[in-house]
C-alpha cells in the first residue's frame, strides 16, 4: 500500500480548482478572484484568507503545469527527507510570507499561484545543503547544480519590465525557505519533536481549510457582477431623473437588487416615482454613499458613471 503524500494531494487540489475555473469560462480576473486569488483591496477589506487560498489558484494550464512539475519534484524530495509535517509547515509559511510581500508590493495587481511556496522549498534545500551537516551528502552536489540556475533565472527574469512574474512572492518564499532550512533539522524527528511537528502540520491543514471556509462564506467577489449591473442601471436612471426624464418601466424592471441595501435603494426609487418621496436629493445622496463603499471594496475593478 502506497504511503499518503501531501505533495500529491496539493497538486490534485490545484488541478481541481483550475478545472473548476475553466468550467466557468476560464481564468478571467473575476474567476481567479472568485476561487481565491489575492488582490490588495479585498485583503485590506477583511478577506485575509486570500493570502492562503491564492496559493492554490493558477492563471491557466501553462502556469499550473510549470508550478506543479516543480512541486512534484521538490515536494516529494522534501517530504521524503523531512517528513510530511515539516514539508507542510515550510510550504505554508513560505507561501504566506510570499503573498504578504505581494500584498505590499503588488497591492493593485491580482496575484495567484504556488510559486512563493515552491520557492520556499528551493530555499529550504539550498540552505540545508550549505549549512546543515545532517542533510544527505549524496544530494548536495546535484541539488546545487539543478536549483541555483532555476533561482537565478526566475528572479532575474522577474525584474524584466513587462513580465507577469511576481518577484515579491518568489523572493519572500525563497528567503523564508532559506531561514527555515538553516534551523530545521534535515532528518525526520522522533519522540516529542515529532509530535510537535505533527501538531504544527495539523495547524497548517486546519488553517488552509479555514481559509477556504472563509472564502466560501464571505467571498465578496461573487457579488461583483450583480454590483456592477445594479450600479450601471441605477446610475443611468438617476442621471435621467436629474436631467428631467422619467425612466421607462422596462428599465426599472431590469434593476436587480441583491442585498438589503440595494433592495432599500430600489424601494426608495419606486416610492419617488409614485409619490415623490423621498426627494431626488435623498436618492442621489443615498446612491453616492453606496457607490463610495462599492468603489472602496472593488477598487480598480468597477467604474461607474456620474449621476449628475
């Protein structure tokens, strides 16, 4: 019976997520964010879990296959040498640190991919080959020959203007891996240390699961398209009212509210058209308050017309 591998499990999760994205129309920005991609304004507005979920989202098959090939080779190697728990901790911490740097340096750019976590594995192995005597000596030369060119090429290429490579994630993950590789014993732990690592590995699994639960229960990007549709329709009708025209019945029917606030706005609009209450000024102010919050949440993704 084959031993369970977290490396293979992570690869399968990444494939399932991209298949799901492709089934819904491919890796558009909307779909990437819907499935957990990282984007500065959303993280700032409380969707912290995207720093974790973005590690499992990829922008197309080439992106996925390149990363998963590297993960298959490096992940199995690390898992076999260090054990599953240490592999999980290094992979998770490196990916999170890389994405935190992405949040800082690529705030307005959507970011996806496992490259930060994978570069953490690279950093771990390189640090271990240089600094740890307990690392298998038979692997040191081959790892140095294979990993150093990969690191140099990818980081150098990422600094070329116009490339889509996220060097913040690469460098953050790599640096984290170097630090962990220096301190973590390059052998399987036993007795109480093994239990401690097992607990840390379980924490990583639970944190990842919790991140996807957070995404499923509080994924504001799901309401992006309804928000855009409502904002465009409502602002168009307000513009007509401010210009002295009355919106048509079909325009009003096409206005689709999707939460308590938008239902209230449509109700007030209907009340104004029937009774003149509340006033047009109140409707304008109500819309301006709402759209200000919308623009903050979806900064860079939503543009609306002026109502007056």
